[in-house]
C-alpha cells in the first residue's frame, strides 16, 4: 500500500502552492472580502494555467487529469485563500454533468468556454421548501414540453452558487408528474442566464463572500429540446452521481481551510510571547496544535482515499459522505481553535483565522448537512431494517 503521491502529482501540488502563495495575498483577499467581489482576475490566471479545468479532457480545454489532481489543487487554493479557493474551484460548477451526460454539441458549446476562463456556471437542485429532500414529493420546479418540442420551465431554486455572474447553468426539474416515486420523473435542463424569465436575487451571508449565493427564479423560461441534458427523467440519477464527486471536492476544501487556519495558528504560537515564554511552550497550546494536526491528517487521508476510489470507479456514497462531512467538521473545529490560540487577535479581520472559520462553516451546510451524510453512511452500514 502506497500512501505517497506520484512525482507528477507532487509537481502539480508544488506548482499550485507557488501560484497560490504568490497570488493569494492577504491584502487582495481582504479587498475581495470587504467588497464581496468574485476574483475575476485570479480566476482567469488560474484558468490560463490549467488549474481550474485540470480534470477535464484536453479536447475541451482541460488538462486530462483525474479527481485526485483536482483535490490537490483545491486543497492548496483553500489553504492559502480559504473561501477564495472555493469560489475559484466552483466557477465551473455543474459542468461535470455536461461532461458525463451531454451531447458532443453541448460539450463544445459549454465546456470549452468554462475551461478557458470565458464562462462561469451554476447547478440548481435545492428548492426553498424542501432543502436536501429531492425524493419525497415532486419538485416545485417544472419543465413542460410544448407542442413544438421546446420546454417551458417554471419554479424557484435557492442557495445557488454563481448565478449572478454565470453565463449558463443546469437546473433539475420535474418533467413527469405521474412518476412513482416522484424522483423517477426528474430531468436536467441547461439554461442560459440571459433568457427571458430568468431572475436572480443575491443573498447576504456569513462567509464565502467571494462567490454569490442566490435565489434563481424561472418564469416561463423557454428552452429547446437541445437543452435537455441526457435522457428525459434521468436527472435525479445524474444529480446523485454528480454530488458524490462534488462532496469529495468539498472534503478537499475542508482540508485546505483547516490547514490554512492551522498554519497561521502555528506561526503565531512560535512568535507570540506571554509570561516570558513563547506560547507554543505552554502545554495547553501545544496540545491544541497536536490535536489540530491529527484531525487534519485524518481528514486529508480520507479525502485522498475517496478521490482515489472515485478515479478507480470504486467510490460509493459512503466514502464520499465520510470525506465531505468529516473534513468540513474538522475545518470548523480547527479554525475555531486557531481563533482561541490567537485570542483577541484571532477575532480581528486582518488576522485571517476568523475568516477561515466563517468560510469553513458553509462547508458543513452545502450539498447536504453532516446529519444528512450520517444518514447516508448509516444506510450503507445497516441496510434496510424494515
């Protein structure tokens, strides 16, 4: 059993780390935070270097690597920039759906601009009245085929990343209203942002202020048959497959944010003097650091294992959920301890760790809360009991 990365993977990791250290400066990120700005210039540079689309095929502008390499990029970006790394790596959110289930025409139309830094995308699943529940009742967002073969989409999605700055996105809709159970009648449509009837309202939020989170309202939005992704009424299954992959990437974000908060706490512990000693010499502080480092290493191994299994076609929902909820929890716990170590300085915006904490908390909520993921893991362990 080899726990090490290959030479090529280590080279990728080194290149990403050097880029992040040079570009993700504290002053620049503070400017983004205070202005609630998406880092467009940084995104374009990262696209040009091939980092954002590292796991997309070369024919669409990617680098042809796998999810594990994307995990390495994501971890390093979030280690240096916290939520800025998150916003960069989610700039093509939903495009994997098109890559796996789209027609060749759809892939060339949407993936090439996204990979080359010319377009941003969204994926819209969640609805205001149901949260993580996509299975119990028919979706409120509907897509009805008209006599001329086009579709009319109506409904509202919530907590949608990127919709105010995106060019297009994918939307999960109910297309068969008689399907039993209802999720067997869901389809995914590709929707352009500039279509008539598409309205976006941005939320103000606690953290992750570098990428917009929005409500997406669709009122008689007309799309053609060519905007149907894959087969009609297969959308739920496409979405679940996609979310398993995304959850591993969120795990990498958690590892990166935790490592970034730890780095800053460790440096402070080495430099700060109290009662005539470096505070790292006090057992209370040193034990915190030891526990933080152990949690990070555990989360990292779990995220890497999940990515490795995904790339080899053996990752089930259990390991994906484990990587997601545990790494996100570790990010919150480590960032919280980092604030404790810095004391009053940790509460100040300029010292970064409070921002890492706010950004980390979102990871516990997106793509399923930790309670949802524990349910998934438990079902895998116990099977059906009744």
